C-alpha cells in the first residue's frame, strides 16, 4: 500500500493532510503550501453547522422534531409547514435547491437573498420521503434556524459555541479580510475553471455560506474530528454530550439512492457515513476499508474529513484541486485507504 504522503505529492496540488490516532498526531503534512494556509473546504463545511444545531438542541433552544416554521414562520409558505429541523439534517426536507444549482450559487454570498429564495421555494419531494442532497440550501436552512433561536449570526454562534471553546482559531465561517493573504486559491481544471474563478473572489471567500464556505487548516479540521472521537471533549473542554454526537451520526438512509446525487449515500443527521464495503453502489471517498461507523463529509471531491471511532482515527485532507467528474473521489479513497492500512493497525 502506498504511503498517503506519496500519493499527495504525486498529484501536484496544494494540500494538507493531518491524521490523529488515539489523540496523537501521526501525520501532519503540507505540500505546495504552508501548514497554516487556509483552504476553502467546500461541503466538508456541512457538519459544522449541523453540529451547531445539535448543540442548540442540546441546550434546549430548539427541538429537532419541531417544524422549521416554528422558529422561522415565513418559511411555512408553499407547502413547507411540515418540514422539520431533523428533515433538513437528514437531507430529507425536499429542498435540494431553492431555485437551481446555478441560481443558488450566484446568490450564496447574499444571506438575505438566499433565505428569501428558500421562503419562496416549493418542495420537490414531500418531507421525509426521500434523501436528496441539499447542496447549498442545507446551510442556509440550518443557519437561519440557528440565527433565530440563538439571537446572533450563525458565524458568531459557531465561534462562540464550538470553535473558540475548542481553540480552533484557524477555522472560519467566512474568511476575515485580515487572513486573506493566508488563503489557498482553488485551482480548477477543464470544466471546473469557471467555478474556481468564482470561488476565488474575495466576496465569495469572505461570505457566510454554511454549507460550503468554511476556511480552515487540516490541523484544525482533524482536531475537530478528534473531539468527536472523544465524545465531545478536546483538551479537557467539553462542547457536546456523547449522546448528541451519537444522535448526529445515527444512520438515516440505508440502501437508498440520493435523488440529487444519483448515488447510494449513507446519510446520518449531519454526516456521510462509511461502508459497508460490500455495497458496490456506495460512494466511498472515505475508502473501501472504511467501516460502517466511520462518519465525515466529502467536499466536492476536493476536501475530505472523517472520524473512525472504532480505530480512534481523525482524518482531514484538504486540497485546492477542483476536477470535473469522479477522479477526485477516487483519489480521496486511495488516500483514505492508505491511511487506514498504515495507521489503523498501530504501526
């Protein structure tokens, strides 16, 4: 099995890989960038806003089984009154997009515009009926609920509830202007060049886009997942109860093809899940060696983070190479499997 660092070097992209095993950093590599460089992590961002909502539920500020409209009354129009917060967490709210993929992407730097589009949207599927990946709508739905019950913008809530207590000073929902020089530009190849150019705009990188817009280092992302491996505690600081994490990674979709991605994805209430290895139809960027208890999130086949509670591994692999098609996912799987093969056994 290849050393994962060799796989990364041969690819020729800027990248960081950080792996923590049982609380000890075993791989901390940066290629083509500094260890402190900040990557746009795409949909690897989604678990942050999901866990913020779980945290607010743990504090009693909301109930996951209440309708979204209980906290955001304007959302109820156009047959959306039955959509619960839990439906959103599971990608079962029936709103994979508010308007269209392109329309949502163009509006994502404007919070109010994105929220209004969701208020006006009509669901494509009945609440709870099918999994359909909520590409950008996921973050605006959960973020607006968090804003209304928490009384502050979602980026402030995320920092106050999770990031600052954990000491994750290199994780930002919306890149501050003072950190612009530390950013890693996205590099698009072939059909991804236009998307990369849009993502590299200062207005995009600084915007609050909870489903895709976290900027971070691999070290910070791996430490975040180490907290999840350790049941909500990092360096003696607790931010989540173990039961909250168990609920967030409980499977909500088994053997179903996601209606938006057209792939068999194992969803939970905030994460994609690994395994089972005997399901050839599953999308497995976490590796063919990943187990069914592995949980994490892929980001446009460009960034990836996961935790394996059985092997006590936390993994974060951030790159800047955005490719069309599935080549990126195959590379992610190869890196994940290389880590699992070389680290899980305790060598």
